[in-house]
C-alpha cells in the first residue's frame, strides 16, 4: 500500500474545505494572504487561473509544510455573459466590496446566464512540479425580485464569495440550473483536481484520509 499524500489547501474557503472532506480528503489549510486586486485587465478565465497559481506558489514556498505535500491553490471568478454577437469577454465578478455592490450585482445577474470559472493550481513540494487548469460551468440565475435580493444580501452570504452567490447555501434557490460540474461552482472541481493529481504522478486514492 502506498503512503498517503498530504494535501495543503491554499484557501480560506469553507466550501472548498467541505467539498474536499466529503471526497475523503482532510487537507491542511494554509491561507495565502494574496492580494487579489493586484491582477487587473485579464479575461475572467485567465484571472481565475493566474490567481490560483499565485496563491499556490506563495504557500508552496513555505518551509513548514507536511513532507511530500501537494499544494492546491484555487480561485473563482464569475463571468456575466455578454449578449450573443457582442465581441469580447464578459465582466469578471469576484467578491463584492460591500452590500450595495452585492445588490447591484444581483439586479444585473437575475434572469441571466453566467460562467463560473474556477482556477486550480497544484504543486508537488518534493519535485517542484506544478500543473494548472481552469474549470468552467454555466450558471442560469432565476429572475428574483428586489425584495428577495435585499433579503439575500442581508444574510451576508453574498459578501464572502465570488459572484455574490453560493449554490450550496442560501443562494441555491436562486440558481435555476447549471451546465457542467457542480463542484466547480462550489469552488473546486474534483474531476479536474483528480486529473492534476494524476498528471503529477500520484494516485487519487493516495489523498484519501
């Protein structure tokens, strides 16, 4: 039997931690402290990937990680789609700055479709090898009313997550459906992460607790 490979999660997201735990993985959480506003002018999918790579690199450089660990950096960005035929990419929406911005976001998002991009960067601290990829999932929002938007923002949930919503929390009722990986919308795509683990030469079951 091969030895267990420890996973370090370079994210403070409770949803990502819960997803990994449900998949049989108990990661060590080490928050990167990266300033997410330092990268500007990038397309939403590229922004998500670059932030994930940056967070992973910062944490992987520490000298107090478990021996043989894999470090996972993740970041999610919501791209509100532009009308068909319009050139360019949609607007990149991260975490809202305050309640007013969260309300404004929801009033523009409701009844529309967006793409949730989650960047994943995985680095083997033993070999220094790193691999990265972005998962993208279509999200169809319900046409919620102003009173529902105000009540949702008042819960505080939208203020702490990319795109100002969660699919696995209070905001789940406002998502009519998705096309793609559900876990990617939560913040970490398990199938994509498995592919990255295999690419680095490890077996997925070796991460199980």
